[in-house]
């Protein structure tokens, strides 16, 4: 390359440098009509070289490295897979290429047919009418016995009708011939490019060229049929995540416009790109709504956004960021927590320290929720079957595996949820007895709290801590569970109810700093389930599926449902899923509690019993007595009763005294075992008469589980 200057020009070093930096090869600068080389430089193209006139593309140097090419290949592969999936989904719609090809063929055929057919049909109709008129005139003329003048008149009518019929037939034939000619011309015009393309392809490249020409013809027909009958054309502007499309900036803005969150002329300020989560289960983005748009308006549009994104309400998650004007949007690719729960983490630990955070479940992002219950209390609620008891079990099982923790359990619905914990519980009530709950609360307030307050004072502190527990074994935590407070309140007299409420409020308020964790649970979230004065000081909330937004707000707090945290939207199939809010979290989030089946609960409680027995922290009544074994035997039958033979067989696995010796007859064994059982029960001061009930087609003697519990 040579750059020449005029003789009167002086060398320009800046121009020489510019040319040298932006061109390859040997650059020479000469005087005009001279062989003198003023400057010469060999250069190679420089990536990201200076761009003084701003017309060069910005290409990072790393893209030309092996790692860059691999990154390009990965991006191309992902984009190709997504494009193919979109193409496959498109084929099942009216925008599919087969549908477009069919429309193109049909429209081409209609164009070739033209509108002359209408003119031919009109001419044909006129010819038929004229011929009909001629036949009618001829029939009238051919009648006999008609006067001469009338005959002449009818002859004239017949002649005129004949002329009109002849003219109409000529017009019809002319219109038909013209239509055929025009259709032939249009048909030739439509087929000529096809024939030309096929001929040229076959002549130039043989069979491959013919196939290429056929593809071109099909593509042209597809292009002709690209618009539907309604005039719609395929566009990514109608893409939805529910249809498998990727989230884009345009899609997010369109969704919020369709949901009436922002105006048609407003846009969201995206703070992060629309990205797929690391586990590939959801799209996420963080943005700022237009100035003046309240966060409550954005968070309350979940249902409309689900429609705009083409997903279910359960797949939309909106969380307010660290500022009022920042929203984090997450759209799951499938309904969250629809798969089987993972193995509970407590199964893999031998012992738990309740002073430390304990595992309670997982959130939408698959991150484990570890909750610190130190100086905390909780409220779990949801309709029956929502998984409330399973969530409460996460805390109870963790507390059970800490042998230093004292457990106080009360079940107002008189169910069997806390029955497995009875052997290690300091005090419990499984009958929904208000007097028993009052006894438990009175013990905690009158004995536990003064003892703990004295320990804190002894250590020179106003609260108990893990550091104190490490040096003083007397310092420990306690868990109080009150399930279905409303049932206790309904069964109690007014004075008893007021006293229970007073004591529970004091325990929650003053027990937090002294290591007493209170958990209230309810399956009927309303103003009576947990008194307002107590509910307001319970810091950890977990709202499982609820029947109404008001019930959800009863658990989480007023206004949360309107802000998008509505437990009514949780599906019945999402058992154990709820909106979790801890005192440390900025915003509630959808989470699923860890689940342990009955066998796993039994396994964990066996381990807990062994730990407490080794540590010497079993309550005085924790060693199972003969009545406990009878109750367990009746429970395991699943019938609510246990026959004498079944009871003796079960007791034989516990105590050798009830085993039948080889030389002992059945009658003698039944008499001896019955006497031994009666003596054991008498030693406890218990008398449970046997009753008859049907079993295996006959009436047998035994005990009912109600009578055994009543004897307790």
C-alpha cells in the first residue's frame, strides 16, 4: 500500500501513525514522482486498536483464545438447543411451517383461480334466465286457438327472448373463455419460477440442485402463508416462559405492562440481566419500577404476572430488595416443591446443639434454611393436612436430639402428633385438657423461670447463653409447644382461660432471654387461634396453606397477603410448603419444611432417648412403665384396642416375665401373665378392667386405648 502526497505537501506523522496502526502489510510513504521512501512499517491487525472515528466493532481479545472459542461454542450450543425447542413448539401451532406451507399453497391456488369465477357465474345465471324466458315465450306462442293479433304479439315476444338468450349465452361463453385465459396466465406465472428453479438446479448441480430448488420453492410458499387467516404473524413478542421461551428484557417489560403495573410508555430499569439460576430451575432478574410506583402495587400483581408469563401463580416469586424501589423476580420453570422431599438432615447427625442454628427446610433456591431459635419464639399455622405438624416436628426432633433440652408439650386437638415424644418430655398433655395445660404453664412460670433467672444472676448476666452452658451443666434450654390454643380456650372456663393466656404471655415475654423457646401451632388460623397479645410477640412465622388471605395474614401479619405473600395460593399437593418468615429475614419466602415419616421419627426418638439416658437427663417418669407398654401395644394394632393375647405377646418382647416357657400350656400361661400384669398395674396404682370386643370374627378380652389413657 502506498500513500502519495503532492510535491508541495509536507509529511504528516499523525496520518502516518494512523495508517500504520490500522492497516496490515508494508506501508510506504513517498514523495510524488519520487522513489524516496519517507516511512515504512510492517504491521498486523491489532485487536481493540484505537478507533478514532468510532466505526470499528469492539472485539475482546480473549474471544480469539481457545477459552474464548470454547465459550462461543457453548453459547452457540445453548442458543441452538433453545432455538430448536422453540421451533418444535411452534410446529404445533398455526404458525408452524407445515401450517404456513398449507396456507401458502391454498393462497397460491386462490390467486390462480382469481375472481373471474364470479363473473362467469353471473353470466351463466343470466344465460339461464334468458333461456328460461325464451322457453316461456315460445310455449305461449305455440298455443293454438289464439286470435291473429295476439299470435303476432307473442311471436314478437318470442323473437326478442330468443335474441336475449343468444346474447346471454354468448356473454357467458366469452366470460368463461376470458377466465380460462387469465387463469392460465396466472398459473403459468406461478409455475414458471418453480420450473425455472428446478431446471436450473438440476442443470447446474444435478439431484442436489433439484433438492435445493425444491426447498427454495417450499420456503417461498411458506413465506406466502406466514400470516394466519386473522392476519397474525409469528413474533417473539408473544413468547412466554410457560411455552419454554427464555426470559428477556422485552418479555419482563411486556408482562408488567400487561399486568397494569406500569404504563404502556414506561419501562423497568433492570439492575441485573435475565439469567437462569445455577441449577437451571428458574429465571431471575432484579429491577427498579418507574419512579412513584409503590412496591405494594408490584408485589400484588402476582396473578396477572403469572398469566403474562404463561405459568401458574405458584411459579411466581417477587421479593422486595434492600430498598423500597427494588424488586427481585423469580419465575420457576415448574411448580416449586413438586418433587419428593429430600432426606431429612437430622437423620445424619448423632446429636444436636440447640444453641446453634438447626435445619428447618429449604427455600425456592434450594438453599437450606438454618434457623437460630435462641431468644426466639414461633407461630406455625395452616389448614389441616398442610404440613404444620411436620414443620413443628423439625424443631421438636432437633430439641429431642439435644439431651440437655427440657420439653413441655401440649396438644389441644388430642391427636397423636406428640405421643412419640412422651418418653422424653418433662411434662405433656395429649388429651386437650385445659387443667393439664394450666399445670404445665404454672410449672414453667413458677419453677423453670425463677430457677433460670437465678442461674443468670449467678453468672452475672440477664440472660442465659451458650457460653454459660459450656461451663455450667445446669444452664440448658427448654421448648414449650402449644398446639391448638383455641381448643384449650374453648374447653376451659373463663377464669382458667384468662389465667392460661396470662401465663403464656409472661412465658413468651420473659422466657426468651432465659432459654425457653415457645412454639404455638394452629390448624385454624383466626383471631381466636392464638390471642393477639401473644401472637404479636412470636417472631418466627410459618404460614402453610390457608383457606383465605385473612387467615394467611393472621399468621404472617396484616398486609402481607396484599404484598404478594399469600398462603392461600399454595397448592394442596404442596404439603409442608409455606411462607417462612424469621426475625432475621428481610422478607418472607416460600419454603418447604424437612419431612420425617413415622419410622424416621421413631428412629430419631430412639436415638434421643439413648442420648438422654446416657446423659442422665431423662425426666423422672420417662422410663416406660407397664402402662406405657400397654398403650404402645394398643397403638400399634391400629384398631384402638389390644387383645390379651396380643398384649402378652408384646410384653414378652419387653420383659422376660411375660414370655411363655416351652412346657407351659396356653391356659396356664394366660393365667400367669394376667396375674403378673395385674400386679404390675396395681403397683402403679392403676386399675384397668378388661373388656370384650369383636376381633377376627369372635369376641375377645382386652383393653381399649381410651381406657388405658384414662387410667394414666
